[in-house]
């Protein structure tokens, strides 16, 4: 038999193969914690130069920069856009400070012709941070005098309600003011707000006063203390009121009870003067002032307390004197 043969050519045209990315499961972290060690693999049967870009669907939570998204391999360093050959890569994600929520992280791989991508979700759990109070310096005020305004700021990253309370056992009056209210305690829903505080020491107090500022967000609280030094100021002594006295000529008054006090508890000098010395001379024979320990005189140095006063007009005189 006779065989016949025929030859022909087959041309196989090159078709670009799309890069591949391994899948990444959904992940969960707590607020302000870094998510590290996210490993995945990129492959391309033809290319040794792949560009990997990381994209975030929530740029407030995960901004697209090298501080919040870190992509690294064994040789190419760290970036969120990386040219690399097929290999295993490691991704780290750092949420923005005090931010919580969720984001879809998309890994895009390009070989210069075709692009492929895969996405996974990251949930950042909210955690309540302790609120903050700006520093408050110690202050000084005079006795029985209201302090100068004390301005401080409280901040709350979550914009939840904050309750600001002032405790000062040795303060007579506490005035706490915000931009919208005056009260103690005060509640604010602002992320950051300034307050103005004034304090009045208790009457005649000259000791240091300890003030405690407490800020509570319902879950966490913070306190700060400062002192108010009170500078003593001399207090004027006081005398009890005395009713007008009526007597007959050549008689002396009954004993007139007088109470003298001094908030500073200092020794007092009491002097009795007559406006009409022709009726009642200002001397010990006609004005008798006494207490239990200081004898009899019309000028008396004494501690605060009770005194008795007796007035004896001149003989055969009448009229009035103050």
C-alpha cells in the first residue's frame, strides 16, 4: 500500500495570565491595636514584576498611607504599593487613634496588563478610653474672697456625655460654668469643652482648700486635685447692740451686758467714750467696764467674750449722752 503525508503548522498565540491572590479571612481587633501578621500569597506564571496596592473602604478608620497600612516582603522593604515577584507577603494594619468601626481592605495586584483583587473585612471594636482633664495649677486667694476664674478643658474621644463634678469640702460656694450652663455637676456631650470654675472659701477659713475635679463618661472616670491657699485678712471685731438706757438723776445704770467677738480670735482693746463729758465723764469713776479676768477700767484689753458696763452720771446732772 502507498501512504500519503501532509504537514501543517499550529501557531499558539500568547495570552496573558491573570495574577492570583490567596484569600484572607475576616478579622477583628480592638481599638488602638495594630493588626499584624496578615499573610497572603501573590502569583503570576509569567511576570516577575507585580504591583500590589492596598485600598481601604473607610479612610477615616484606615487611611491609605504607610503609617496605617504596611506591606512587607523579604526583600522589597515596606510600603503599601509594592513591586514584587510572586511570593508570600505580610500585611499590617493600624487603625486611626480612637477610631472604631469596620472597613473592607482590598488587595489589588497588577502585572501591567491584567488586574485582579481580593477583599476582606476588618472590624475594630470600640473601647472606652479614660476622659482627660487639662492640668490645673494651684491657686491663692484672700480670706473670704472668691478666687480668680480657673479655666480647664475636659476631652472625650467618643463624644459620649461627660459629667464634670467639683468637690471642695472647705469651699463655701462652688461656681462651675460651661458655655451653656452654670451648675455643679455639669454634663457636656462635646468631644472637648472648656469650663470656668470659681471658689469662695468658707467664712473666715485660712487653711488650704483641696479641690477635686472628677470627669465621668459613664464607664471610665478620671480625677485631678489642686489646692487653693487662703491668705489671712484681718477681720473687724463686732459688738452686740445695746439698747438706749434711761435712769433718774443721781442713779447709775444697771449692768449692761455686752458681747464682743473677733473672728481671728485676737486680743481686743475696748474703750468707752462719752459724747457728753459734762454728764458722764470718760473716767473710771463714772464708766465701769469689766469681765471675769481683766478688772475694772474704761479701756480694757480682753479676749473676745462677754463684758458688763455700768455708767454713773455726775451728781445733780441730767441730760443725754451717747
